[in-house]
């Protein structure tokens, strides 16, 4: 399933600390601190190797974690990606391919201030 | 400025200028024994007439300085000492960049610091001042200064501002350590207490943070302690810091290191003696 491609800042642009299962993350570009619960930190980690859609992120995570059925995992990851996008930690890199049938907003891929 | 006073509180040097003699004289008395700055002052506080003609006619003190909050309400001249104290706090809160500033009281024993942080009214000032009279070194009742490089807590032993009911708890101290009683201030009745001599003499000694406490005071509190998870501690301390955002990554690294390495507990207490007992118990583990 091809959906929108998401990208995140490279690992060097953020600082993070594990706080009893939660992750405190300092996003240098915005100067904002976030507290993230799994699997959000893992999704950001998976994006460190380059932009990916939810299916590809699920595949990358499957290398390290035991996931539910791939379609279910991708749906859950899509929901988390939307939250991360709202928080300014990921953004859409480009529109999806024409055959995906997924509706996306025009002008996506905007970077954050 | 007609009247001036310079002093050092912990690692910070202040210059206070005033259009009136009264607040400066009161500061000199209250801060008797504090060292003078060795070099350039970090912050300047100016107490000025709100309008030029008000100096004589209806005296009202406006707090100004290197850093200002627009719309800070002027105070009556009788509260000039409070204005000077608020001005010093304001300069620290808005201008301090060397340390991560935590809105917390701190006391020290055996080189280790206990931080007490919480909302206004939680009893930070009262508890830290009482502990300072009972064998602990008082390091400050308002700000604990976390050095991002060393991870140590630096002392900021300003005079304690005792409010309302707390005044009666310090009836036994040397009267020379107490400032004038100021009634009808925006925070109620206030009287300043100079910290014990050892707190002033050792103000340059930092301490290793060893315990973070979140006191909560209330007449129906149960007198108990409970663990606080590090993620909650982190969030609460970002809220308790006036310059966390300004310090950027340095602040983040300093704070995550603190909360990852230092245990934290909440304590609920109904009387000041119970509060002191709980701090001592948590300290002993």
C-alpha cells in the first residue's frame, strides 16, 4: 500500500532521553520539547534512514519489532504519523503515486517554521 | 540613581539603584554580611518613581532593570524592599542564561542537595527556611541554579520572604536577621529573613543534587510520600523553570540528566513540623 511519503529531521537535529518508557525529545529547529509514547519514537527512528510511507515504515520496524499483520500495523502507523505531523516532527515529502487512490492535500510537504 | 547598593547572591552580582534612600537602607541592613561583587554586576535593578512627580507627591515604586515585564504594577514606597527583591527575582527569571533556573528551594547536607519545588503556597520557602535553622545548609527558597556543564546545583541564598502564617514560625531567630513587617502587599503580609550565617559564608559552594521533592501543603493532607516517575518529574520541572526554553538543547540535556539520575517524590503535609519530618525521612531513604 503506497501512501504519502513522510520525512523527519535527521537524528543529529534532535536530542532525546528515555524516561521510564516515554521519550523526551528536543526538536532543535523549533526549540520545542515533546514527550512521546511508543511507537512514535520508533517511527522517527525508522525515518532516520530516509523518507518512507506507512507501509515502508512498518517493514523497517518489522526488522526490529514483532508487528501485528502488516496492514493493521500500517494503519496504526498512519494514525501516529498524522499525530507526529501535527506536532511538527514529520512532514510529507511528496504526493503519493497516482495508483494509490489515497486522497492527499495539495501542497503537502510543507516544512515547519 | 541617587542611592545604590551592590551585592553578590551565590554566583550572581546585582546592582540596585533607587531614587529613594529607604529601600536601599533596608536592603543594606537585611543583606548585612553578604559579599560585594568582585567584578561587573550581572544584573541591575532600578527602583524609580512611576512618574517623575510621584517621587515626592504620592510615592510609588516602579521596578525597572535590564529585563522588564511590561505592565508590572508599581508598589507603594513602604514596600520598596519587596520591590527590590521582586526586581532581583525578575532579572534572574528573565535574564539568567548561565544556569538552568529551577523555581525551587534547595537545602544541603554532606555536599548533597535536596530540591523542593511546587506551586506557590506549597511551602518551599517555609520548609527550606526551617530546615536551614535545623542543621541543613540553606541554599535558596526561590531559585535553584542547575549548572548545565557540571550538573551541580548552585546556591542562590537570597533572603527568605516569609508570608502570612509562616511569620510566627520564626519568632525565635535573632531579630537582627528580620526585615520590617510589610502589610497589605500583593502577597499579603511579608517579612524577610536573612539566612543563617553559614548559608551566606558558603554561598559559593555548589552541591550535587540527590533528591527532588514536590511538597504539597494543606490542613487535610495525609502526611505521606509517594514516588514520582521521571517523565512526570521532567514535565513538572520544565514548567518550574523560567529559562528552560531559552537554554535550548543545553537546558534539555541538563534537565534530562537531572531527572534520570535523581530520585523524586511527592510529599503531602498538614503542618510544618510534619513537612520537615517527611523531608528528613525521604533524605534518609
